[in-house]
């Protein structure tokens, strides 16, 4: 039996990296709206955390237990946590649910989890993705290096190492470089997160993602293709279709045979990195881009957590 918590504010919690952290209102609203999402992967008898005041959706599963509190007597060993994403805030919330009246015990449990959570946070950083999966993007803590990149590439996209979809991203077309408005933004990111990520502006043709699952034994298996819609840098929704149909749609843009080597490459890079640190779903967001009439695939980011693409394909 496991406890499932849908924490869509996970990426923001990674940036904050605090045990006692309160999600912005938008994250709390999304959690209240979609708290039952773990129904899709929970096993019979599992517990799903329901926010106080929330109502169960019509047609909800009857073989799982929706709870606002955890009955006394459970421990991390007897009731493992299965969150949307692993971060300090959700782990602290889980430990407080297990031992609401024992702050010292909660602190010991938190401290025992800290090394693993710190490792997951580093793997979740856009900086790790730049170093291992991307080729034309840089990470820097120097504003002059940012300026050099932006002018040599006639614009670019600035990103914070940790942020949620649509946040922590600043688009800078060539005609906006002279405004220098990017400097205080980049300086703030460097001050708060240690560095800033800079990538070219691509002529994007199509978004898609590859979904994987990291097993306890250190292997990584391919789970399926995810096609989704965005507006700017904001996620808007997934295509619900069979694997065959999604491959057919993607192949109308770029041959599936071009994607197969990427699947093997990603598995070989990610498996040794996550072994002993993370097990569970993960996704790699990609984009087909037009580079002078030639279509290529570029890595956008790694999501070391459950994703809406994975939720759309899980049975």
C-alpha cells in the first residue's frame, strides 16, 4: 500500500528547496482540481491524499482510499510515498501526515531523505540537461557570457535552472537585445539559483516528448510517445491517442526512424545517472525544428517526475 500525492507545484518547490514551503495560489488551485489524478496508476487499496474541502469527482474509483489525514501507526516503511515529483516540500508534508505531533521524528525522517532529494534536485536542473542531453545551450553565471551568446546567435532564450512550465523563461528576439531588459532578469536568476541557462531561438515546427520509466534495478524502459500543445512556453494539453496513431502524426513531420536512435541514446545516458537515486516515470520534451530547410530534433528539457504525457498513456 502506498500514499499518492499529486503535487503539481513540484518544479517550483525544487527551486525553493525548502522543507516548510507554501505553494503559490495557482499551484494550490491546480492540486485541488486534479488531486484524484493518481487514480490512473494507484493500485487497489492505495491511499490518495485529498485536500481539505475538496469533493470527490463523479465516477471515482471505489477500490482506492481518498484521505485528508493518515490513520495513526503508519511509518515511511509501512506506507511508502508516491508523489507526482520528489522534493523537500512534499516529503516534509508526507512526514507531517505520518507524525503530526512529533516534530523531532519528522525532522529525523526529513534529514534521512535529504541526500537523495538533493541528488534528484540536481538531476532535475536544466543545467544537468545541458551537460548531458543538449549541444547548443550553455550554462553560465556571468552576464558578459550571456551577452556574447545572445549577440552571436541574434537572440536567445534565457531560462532559470529550476522552474515550472511557462515560468522562469525569458524570450529575447534579436530586436529586443538593445533594450538590455534581460540583464536584471538574468542577474536575479543567477543570484537566486547560481546560474542561468541560455539557448538559441529555434524555428519550432512541432512539440513532442518521449516517456520513460526508471526501474529499481537501474534500467530505463521506453513507455511511449507524447504529443502535446503549447502556447509560447506554456503547456496546454496532450493528444489522447494510441501509440500507433501518435507515431503516425509525428511521422508526418519527421520519420519515426529518426527517433528510434534517440530513445536508445537517452536510455543509455539516463540509466547510470538515476541508478540508486530515482525510480519512476520521467519524460524528455523535444521539438522538431527547421534549420534552413532541414528538420532536426532538439532536446527542450528533462522532467524527472511524472508528466501529463505519461499520465495520458499509463494503463
